[in-house]
C-alpha cells in the first residue's frame, strides 16, 4: 500500500471565476487510524456547484490551506472498527483527497443493486438525484400533465429533473442550456420537448417560443434573467422550485433579477427553496422510485466522467464553465483498469 496521499487545499479566495491558482495539491503521509475509525481509499469524487459558494468567505465555507470537503465513494483498506470491515464500499463526505479516515457515523453503506453502477450513488441515486426528486415531488408537487421548465437542464440536477419529470407524467418539458449541441442532446436523449440556448437572446422571448402557452412549474438552478422570464410565463397557481443561483456564483455583485412582483400575487404563484440535506429521510424512497427504472433501462444515468484524481480541480472548473453534460464525476485511474 502506498504510504502517502494527495489532498486538495484552497489557497485563496476568488473574485469572480476561480482558477487552478486558487488550489494546491498537497502530499502527506497516510494518517494514523484512531480506534473506532477506518482508512478509506477514495474511488470516485463528486464536484458540485455548491462548492463554488463555499470558496467564498461565508459561514460554513472552506477554510484556506486545509483539506476540502466533498462527496466521495471509497473502499475501506484498513480498519479499527468491526462496523467498517476491510473491503467495504462506503459513501462519505471527506472527498477532494485520495484517502480519508472516517468513523462509521460519517459513512453510509451503499446497497448494491444489479445493473446499477457505483457512480449512480453520486448522481441519480445521490444528492443530485435526491435534489431533483425532492424538488419535483415535495416542493413543486408535480401533477401528471403539468408543463415544466428547467434551467441549466444539461447539468447534473437538470438532467435528473428532466428524466424524473418524464417518469412522473409531466406534460411539456422545456429546458435551457448553454449550447445548441447540449440542447439537441437533451431533446434527443433525455426527453425534453424543447430546449433553448440561453445565449440566443432574451430569456423571456426564448421561453415564450419554447412554451407558448406557459408553464406550471419552474425548476430553477440558475436565477437571474431566467427566473424573471419564468415568473412571467407561469400560469395561475404556478410553482417555482429554487435550487441554485449559479448565474451569480461567479458574479456576486450582479443585480438581482427584475420581474413583476404583482405576478406572484395575481397568479397565486408559490416560490420555495430548499436544502437537500433536510430531506435525507427520503433516500430509501428515491431508491424505490429510481432503481427499478434504472434496471429496466427506462431511466439512464447522465454523467461526465473524468479519469484521475489529479484532474479534480480541472473537472470542477470545467463544470462551472458548463463543459459537462449530466453529473460530473472524477474516477480513480485504478477503477478504469478494473472496469469500474
């Protein structure tokens, strides 16, 4: 077993888009394993939009020159607790490093379903999929036949939302994306009826063309101009599910979206945000909903996989620039060789 590990530190606070210069790879000796803990060799890492928020000087944000946190899947390689036997595959949040010391309380056992890849536990069956599922079933309370608009539809949450909405019986499914190629892929592969490239003009005009009779639900990963456009397009009793504001993550001084606030009252619109961490009790329900569809082939996993932990920063920066389709996941090179 290699006796060293690599850890990613954040070294400075970005102004606008972060760069590789805001991070450093630090090599250190493998840590001692306290009693009641285990050493995990990480196999898969998740990089997520919320990591950008944590890079700023905010409560709960990343501490400079210290290991970063993130969702990861790894294999126990040494243990001092019978609750984490060697060889077990676990989910934990001590990512952005090749190895991690964890306690049983910090891990989650991953059930293995036939035909379901491990990466799904970081995408459709993980926090990404749970976010989409909660947004549709608990916040929007989507009803069969209702028309849905999803911003950032090519991202991890966007693709999961599109696929879940189709399975839940949504009517017309409309999305926005950052390129014509992504728009074409979403309509061909994911099940969207219409997708527009938000670079092509005012969002209100593009949405009106894609959904000429309006929408019932808006799942908002972006904020900004697209949120304003959606409020105008919502029908009576429409719902806005606020998930993220990625349009402002790298432009903190950007003005907030301007929309007709009277619409909220006159159309009885409900706008609600949520943190998926408050809905962990729905994890088993997500499995019950999604796994049979994954096994039957009716539901597909949308992922961009980057090989090699040394590329985790590049993967994160690429995700912020919209270079991925679906959930972006970093894979250990040994898993490539093993066929994982």
